[in-house]
């Protein structure tokens, strides 16, 4: 039985979540249909562009993504504090980039005067919009409904394009976040969509990060890496971008069909900081969805999440003891 979104999202425990959406029809989201020979590769661009545009509207940062032939992987970070600090006009402006809003919000953005009762109604409406703008369900809805409409229009058909609801996993600590990001970034290589290197994996966050890293920059529309933990650290992922790119490249080379693999030459410093060995890392980055369902993290963090969300049990706690006990 599907779980309610409330039982899968707990911002008290973590702002980081892994979201997966899968197509319900035989026809592809992207790639080439081997039965008809028709290519849908251009739809990857639709998904990527829409996703990055939405991250500029919502108080939700994109950490990693991969657009596959019949599903998408996205790692996001919710910034509720930013949304709470937006002015009424900022919230209305952002919402109107995606929706028409109401007559009152339209008048408000045109700086027309409002009566006291109209202002009260406006405040209530803006408060609803504010909550939606840091809501993962609304974020994914804005992505998936748009893609479904465009695909149905192109296919000249109607009906459901995606499976029911998207799947989400709470990423409860740094090890879970980094492992999930690497799992997502290496998805095309593992699925043999891309057979060479991370930088050649089209429509993935790792390709975009590597392209920016070569220029000494970070992508503006992805959540940034801000280095090691320190006082006054800006919002971002608390590791080095260069370390992460090296780690993904090294992990990609180690993924083999005949065995789990190993990290070449020596442990990456980033693994040492996470408290993981190479075998644990390879298992996490190749079997992430296989071992975990609703949440991922250390046993302690998963027990806390279980309590906060009212679950009777959470799949993966035993595996967390084995893979994340040192983190």
C-alpha cells in the first residue's frame, strides 16, 4: 500500500531527498524505442531544462540528477528558511512564473491598492503559495505534469504518462547524501547508456559539474560544494567539488559486472571523512535503491526518522548497521 507523502518527508530530520519518477507506458520518456526505431532523446533536454528552471523558482536546490530512458533520478535539498524569509511580493512573483494565481495576486503584483479584507485574503493565499514553494510534492508535480503534457502532445495521445506518485527517500546524513548523489550521477554508466566516463554522460548533474569545474566554476543552477565544515560556512554541500568529481570518476571505473569492485589505488580522502571503506562505498553507490526504501542514513538517524514520521518499521535499518555504522 502506498505511503502518504507526510510519512516520507520530515524536514525536522533532513532537507535532503532522493526522488524517482518512472514512466507507466511502454513508449519511452527518452532514448530510442527499439520496436519502432523512433528516438525520444530530445526529451532529455525537456526534463533537464524544466528541472533547472524550477530550482530557480522553488526554495528547493537540485544536488544531483540523471535523466534515463524511462525514469528520472533527482536529489534535492529543501530550503524552508529561505521561503519563510521571502516577502509577499517575492512569493507572488515566483508563483506567477508557473501559475496564473488569482485576481488578487495579479492586482497585487501590479501594485494596485487593496481593501483591508482583500489584503487579509491575499495574505492567506500568499501563505499557501509560500508553503507550496518549498514542498517537494509541488516541485515534482510541476516537473512531471509539464513533461507529461508535452510528451502526450508529441505522441498525439492522452492518458497517464507517469506511474502513480514519485518515490522519495529521505537522506539523513552526509554519507547518505554523497552516496546517493554518486549513485544518481553514475546511473547512465551503470545502465550502459553511457559507456565511457562521467563527463560524457549527457543530461546528468555530474557532466554539468565537471564542465564548470574545468573553468574553475560551479554550476549556478545546482547546489554548490562549499568545502569542509567551518564556522560561517555558506549553504551548500560540505565537501570539495574537485574531491567529489574525482570520487565519482574513480567509482565509475570500479563498477564491474563480475564483482562489486574497489576504489583504485587508495581510498579517496572524502571516503575517510565519511568514515566509509571502499567496499561499503561501492555497495552504496551500486545498490542504493535495492537496500533502502523510505530513508537512508545511520541506524541512529533512521530510528529518529522512524519516530518523527510515525512508522512502525523502516526497511534498511539492518543494512545501515553494516554500511553506515562508521559514518
